[in-house]
C-alpha cells in the first residue's frame, strides 16, 4: 500500500468512508422511522384512550360502567393485535380481543401522565402500549382510572422492514452518485500533479529549462526546490569547466617550455634525450586535452538541443574547403528539424571527429544520413575507404587510438565522440561494411511539437 498511487489511495479511502456513511445512514433512518412510527401509533392509541375515558359513565352509587366499548371490530376478534384494558380498583374492563390473556402491567404512572411501554402479548407477541392514569369524578368522590391500549409491534416491524427494503435502492443510487462525485473530486484535486508531470516532461525533453512558478500554489515550493537543484547543478558544471580550463592553460606554458628544452637538446645533438622529453610532453598534452574535452561536455542537460542537419552542414562546409574534402562527393540526406537532446557544441565536436575521419579515409564519397526511430535519432556516416578488420575496430574508441598513424593528431577524436554520445544518453557504433566504414551515432531525439 505504501507504493500505491494517490488515486488508488483516495479512491479506497473514499469508498470505505462512503460505505460506513451509508451503513450509518441506513441504521439512523431505520431508527428514526421506528421512532416516528411509534409516535404516530401512540397518537392513535391516545385517541382510543380518550374515547375510553369519555365512554366510562359514573353511576349514582359511585360505581363506573362502560356501556359502549370501542366499535372497531378488531377489538372484538380474539388475538387480533389490537387490545385495551381499563381498571378502576376492582372493576376491570378488557377488550374481547385479549380473550383469556391478562396484560402484565408495571406500576401505574402518576395521574395525568402517559407511559409508552413494550409489553408481552398473547401468543408470544410484543405489544406497544400506552399506559395512562386519570382521576374520574363520581357522586361518591374521585376514583382513579388506569387505561391501557396496545397494538402488536409486528405491524411496526413489518413497516420498518418495508421501509428499509424500499430505501436500499435509493441508498445504492446515492452511493453511486457519491462515488462519481468522489471520482470527479480526485481528478480535479490531483490535476495539479498532472500539471507538474507535464512540466517535468517538458523539462526532460528540453522544451523547458526550468519548471517555473506557473503551477498550482501548493506545488510552487516543490517546483522551486527542483529549479534550485537545477541551478546548483548548472553552476557546478560551469565551475568544473572553468577549473578544467584553468588547469589546461596552467599546464600549457610549462609544457611549451619543456618542448623548447627538447629542441635545445636536439640542436645540441642529444636527440635521444630530446625525443624522450617530447614523448612525455606529448603524452601529458594528450591527457590534458582529453580531460579538458570531457569537462566541457554538456551532455543531455534538460535545456540542451541541437539540429542535426544544421550541425552536419556546418562541419561539412568547413571540410569542403580542405584539399581532401573538396575532392570528395558529399551525399547528405537528413530531414529538417530533427532535434536531439545534446549541446550544439558537443554535437559539433563529435561530428567533426567522425566526419573528418570519414573524409580522411574515403576514396571518393562520404554519405551522411539520419532518421528518427521512435525516441531516438540515428545518424550514419559511411565512407568508401578500405575499411578495417573487426579486431581493430574495437580499439578505435580506446584512449589515444587512431585510424592511422601517418599523420598528426592525438588520437582522441573517436574516444571523445564516444564519450559525448554516452554522456548524452546515446551510443556510437562502428562497423566494416566491406566497402568502407559505417559509423552510427545514436542520440535521444526531442519529441516533435
């Protein structure tokens, strides 16, 4: 449950609370219905009690008589579920519906007071009874009367069961509506997270360089923290570049001085010693150049983007001005607006090394193509040169390795190009086609707008 989505958490919590609420509502309404039914029946029983009080007549000798009992036939049918009983001392009148059953009554209430009772009835039934005490005047003085009227509680229970059965479909409809309202509330409530997700997607794809404050108020602190981390990362990268540049410039003068000393030794006829110094100095220079190049790689920063066609055309335009490049047939097939997530300077440096190597070894033609493959852009550089055995291809990316050793150069071009591709989240593949080398540079593509 810890890793469950917020939507699932809210949905489960809402459903649980809704179920408990509906159950409580059902119990509460059933209780209220029962009380309301009891009050309504108590009102009817009170009317019957008033009738009995009025129907009792006082005789001249002080005795009481009930000449006209309630005319309702239910009170004349045995065990009909409707009963009454009147007592005045030793005088007792009961409805025929009680037949041979005697009501078991608690102590009488005070005169003028009513009591709602639940009494045992005939045939193991439960009765809802209204018990009342009054004082009746007679020629011989006041006499207390106790009037008890009752009805079978099964009628109330049946009415409550019918009410509950009719209420369940409405509760189900209400629950469905509340669930729908809860779903809408979850969608609306979590919409700010979707906004933040879109901002992060734009940030990762390079369409935006910061999240900014254009998010809901509650998410602004989180957005600012993320932007602060991005700013700190950018500043740290910039400081690392400056330190690498300072180191390279700081070593440049001493290394140049050592090369001057090597030339002096050579002029003095000490060629072996001069060659040893030059070898060490050139090795140090290669390492410095390599680390400087690595420090300046921007990689796939969220805001980095480059147009492959534009960078390729820039590099080829320069090489066409060279004697070797001007004699080649350049075939370029790259779709417009094919953007990749990489710093433009890094892409130019990688393309410079790869295309220059192709131009150096090509006999007459260099073919450069590119295409989008889902979330990846693939740039392929082919030459029609002599190619290279597979065992030597694996050494090309290694530090200081070169396609040939006849010319000048540190042999860092392919290695740096490989590091640039890896840093940007891509890859560099070299293979022999039998008619020259094919170099494929794969880079993350920026989604089309």
